[in-house]
């Protein structure tokens, strides 16, 4: 290992410690502490974000909190998720077979879909199926349900997914980044998402602003494999422009 590699790893390890202690770091302060340029620190933070170690923000980075169970996430930030859902549901048309991934944002989309007709929804998430079952035709993917994810995962769920060809797949995303792509916190969840996404004619995802420019540990698909990304009205323009440059259609939700 070269001296420069050692210094890089040591510096990033120290940054991780600072994030754990205070929850945030500032690029200018880190540059002065380590006697390097702010460009060097920004590269560090970019690499760390792609590795799922932090979330980049203007001027520095924030620690990524551990994921809450689905039941907690389902009732968090309902207004923001509702705005994303209203923007996303405009792309669902009668006659479509739509896959709704297990995510709290997709639970909000399910509530919007319940007012449509002529749509069939496939999901691996029992809470989403429960919202939709009185309004549209529902296909529930089976298997053992992971309470953290809120959906069925594992071999049986993968087998069900491999027999489907949705017109539209709406993925849940733990991280969305131009370089890292769409990522997930749990390995089996990432494998399931990747399988259903690559069997779908079109892939769309929604992301609240704090997920943009971040990466979770497990790859799902490259950003260019996602046809459409729905973001909040005030999402960071620089991050969005990098993603749009890959050919992804960007849709901004309305203000709350």
C-alpha cells in the first residue's frame, strides 16, 4: 500500500469518526485540519457517499441514520411523500400492469392509485396490497416478509418476480446517485429490486431530497437503467443535472 493510499484511508476513517460523533462535517474545516485542499475533501466525501458512509450536502456531509422499520417509515413525512405520489401517478395508465415495490413512498402512490380504474398492481408489500385490494386488481408476491423492508423477499418472491413483465416498475430507493445508481440497504431487497426492474418495460423511482447524492451498500441498477426519477420541487439542481445527463427523465413534484 502506498503512502498516499494510507493517508487517504486514514483521513476518511477520521471523517467517519467525526460523522459518528457530531452527525455532520464541513469541507472547509476538514481541509484545514488535514492540511489538504477543499477539492481533496470533496473527493473524499464523494467517494464516501458512493460507499454509503455519508450523505453529501452543500459545504460538507451528513451522517446517514440507520433505516427505521417499514411501519415507522410509513407514517413519516406524509405531506412530502404525498406530493411525490401525485406527480408519479400521472404516468400510470388504464390497462397497465404496474409493480409497486415495498417502500413508504410507494404506499403513498398506492393511495393515489386507488382512485384509478383499469389498472392491475403487483406488489411484494402486504400494506400496499391492503390499500389497493378494494379498488384495483392486485397480485401479491408471496414469501417471507422482511419487517424492515415491509415486503416479501427471498427465493419464493424472486420466483414470482421472474414470471412477470410489468409495464411500469416503481422502485423504492434507499440511495439515488448519478455514479452509484439506485441502491438498497439490504442484500436480499437489492436482489429482488434488480430482478423485477430488469423484467419491466419502464422503471421509475421517487426520491425525497435527502436520498439524492447518497448510496446504500448494495447495488440495484445503474442510474441510466431508470427511465424516470420523481423528485421534490426544491431538489438540488447540481445532483439532478448529473442524473439527467445520463438520459433519465426528471419530474419535479409540486410544492406542498
